[in-house]
């Protein structure tokens, strides 16, 4: 007996948990229940008739076990809840598509009581008395009509949401800086084989200073010019310096909640010099630069940022150095830098 009772309760739980959960928060219960067909649905950009009264809030959300949650279903549940509490209007405040948090549609809305005198102001297809159509149309034609009506409402809602998202993105792009000047400094690590004297180094710490300028168009693509200075000292007392200057292609994100990231790839002129006890040697080479950066706007024209640099330049190989197949000789180093960004 107890087993059957437990099984029945479990089945009831599983069946009910498949549907979304309807939660209402009422401000008043003074109005009698209405028919769901009399509930007018509004969206954020719609004009609500004057003197409409907010009677409560409704939300249709995931129970954690919900498997049924189409847009039509959650809207029907929200409309039914509105009618049950005496509302004849529903303002859809928010609609969320299925995502990583839920596999169903979810809606949040405001339940309204619209005065009878204001109902005539509503110039929407929902002002039609569908109960009359149900009486005069064949069942299959009425079902097809209601399906078309729901699809039309769904399309209009998605179109409005798309326009709102597009407007937000456009505002982000318009507010993003077109010109950025960066000054950064930080440690670097050489990770390539490099011979100094008779000693073959595989890693060595150094220090980078960078000055970058980017111009970014509204398409998020842009051009930049980059200067990098690297200083490294070795155990033999030899000191090396790299000075790189060159143009770059830039991709940058719009400024979203004061956060922005960018990627740059460039090729340019590199001047290499090494000195030891007053004696120096120099070489001119072509260098490659790759940068990934992120920054946080802290004032109208000022931001704090960090960037990861990858730099490569080929050098002349010493005659007594053996390299592996397909291995090139030169200086490769990575740097992690931080500094200021000026927007203008």
C-alpha cells in the first residue's frame, strides 16, 4: 500500500515538474476572474492605455526539471494566470530564450486591469472577440487561425527584441573610442635558443616597454603603429636591446560596461644591439609582433589595461651552432605588460 502511494506521488511529481512554474505576486485581488481570450498582450514598445492599473506581477520559469517550455506554452500560462487574478492586460517585461541556465523559454510580466472605457483605444488584433470566430469558423480553420495568430505575435516579439539588441550594440559601438594611445611596461621571457659568447641560453628574463597607437573604425577593424623596447642582460655581462617599430592590423571589441579587448598583428623594422664593456654590435632585421589586450575604462578618456605580447625576430646563426630540422635561430619572447590607455 505504501509502495503504491509512493509510486503515485512520484508520478504526480514527475508529471507536474515537466511544466514550467508560474509565480504571481499580487498587489490587489479586488477584480473577479476574466477570460484568457480577453487578455491583451503588450510589449515594451507598446503604448498601454491610460488609467490602466497594475494588479500584480507574474513569471513563468524553470522548475529545474521542466521539459515542456515552448514560447506559446509559457505565454499561455502567463495569460491564464493574469485572467485568473482579474487582469485583462499583460505587459511582457522580459523574455529569455533557452540558454545554458535553462532549456525552456521564460517570461516575466506585469498584470494589468484596463478600464472598459480604454479598451476601445487598443488597436491590435487581440481586440477581436475570438470566441465569436470559434463559433462561426470550422474547428480546423479556427485552429489554423489561432496558430497563425500565435506565430505572428511570436515573430513580432522576436523582431522587437532583435531591434532592441541591435540598438544596444549600436550604442556600444558609437560610444567606443576611435583612437587609443597605450603606454605599458612589464617583464618578458625569452624562450628561444640564443647563443651569447660560448653559452647557449634557452630562457632569459628581460623587460619590455611599449607605446602603441590604434585607430579603430565602427566595423571594429583598425590600423595601429607599435613601438617596443626590450632590454635583457646575460651572465657574461653582455646586454642586448631590441627596438621594434611597425604598423599593425587591429580588431577591437565595442566598449561594453567599460570593458574592452583588442588583438593586433604587425610586422616592422627591428634594430638589435648588444654591448659588452664599451664594445657594441648592431643588426637590422624584420620583426613580427602579436598582441592581445584588455582594458577597463576608469574615466571619460582614461583606462587601465594589460596586454600580452609575442615578439619574434630571426638572427644570423653562429657557425658552430647546430639546430634541429626546421628550427630557425633568433629571439622569441613573450611579455606581460600593464599601463594606461588614453581615449580620444
